[in-house]
C-alpha cells in the first residue's frame, strides 16, 4: 500500500554537528540552524509535468566574458549576490535533484544573480519563475525553505569556498543555496535550449556535472532532517552517504 515513509538521517541520541559556515560579520549570510524536527517532503518524479517555452539565454557568451562583466559590475555595485534552488524528488525510492543542462558540458541549479538591493527569497522566486515557471497564466508557487549552503568567490576566477579566506576583505561573489519544497503536483516549463535532468544523489553523478560540492551539502542537509518519501510503494532501507 502506498503511503509516507519517514527516514531520519541522524542517529537517535546523537547531536548533529553545529554549522561553522560563517561570514565576516554579516549575520544574514549564516545558514539556518539545523533542526531535526523539520521534515523534507519528497514526491515522486511522476507527479510532475514538464513542458517547454522559449529559449532562455545566458548573459555571457563565455566564461572569460562572465568574469569580465563581474569585474565591471564590482567596481560599480560591489559584491555580486547569487541564489540557487535545490529541487528534490524521489525516483525508484531514492532522492534525486532537478538540474538544468545547457549544451553537453554545462550544468546548473535553477537560480541566478540578484538585482541590487533585491531580497534573497523574492529574488530566488523571481529567478525560478523565469527559468521553470509555467506559461499559461497560472502563478507558480515556490516554497523556499532552509539555507543549505553559502559559497564565496574571493577573486574573479572559478574557485569558490564555503568560507571567506582570511586574507580576503572584499569577496567578489556570495552565492546562497536554498531548499525549495515542491508542491505535491506541479507543471514546469523548461526553456527549449535547456534540458532538465533528474540526477540521482550519488557522488559519481554530481562529479560528472561539476556540482560535487553542492551534492555534499544536500547530503548533509538530508542527514540532519527527517525525510518523508511520499507515495512510496515497497519502501527500501536507505541511508544518505556522507562523502
């Protein structure tokens, strides 16, 4: 019989680790406290319908162009702020993450850059709607939950870190990852130039996409919460791997 299967990721009687991910004096950059009383609801992939819409193009034609624009904007507006959403479903009794693929080698989570002074949650909802929002006039409902992680880019280069290196006084970008709780059923419209992938949360999958560090944060979040696998038939024992 189909029903709800609850799996608690952290052993009973053992306190979860406290987050050490802090920013230089900015409380709003600190992730939410880990809370075992919170639950993540994962619905089967088959609950969702996927359509298409007009292409959504990147602002920059290449990686060097992206960092040049970041450099130009930094001189005018300061540190870039970005947000991304983690959309979780379950397939074959295992958690999967929805990823966007552009071309053959570029993968990303839905999200993007915030406008100057824009609220993080409002900005993420706007970006999610621009990327995956339906086109039939029905408003898309996005329920933004916990902060999963913070990443800082110290220079105008690809490397990012979950902390601000001590010698860096002016990070060039701050990216925040949020868990977005999906509704039980929903319709998504995917830009024609993107593919929407349902990636199993295994290290090999995320190594291929270049999102290995984001995978680790997702696993940590699931370990410290109760995970409800809704409408799961013949449940199997499953533990989230740590590394």
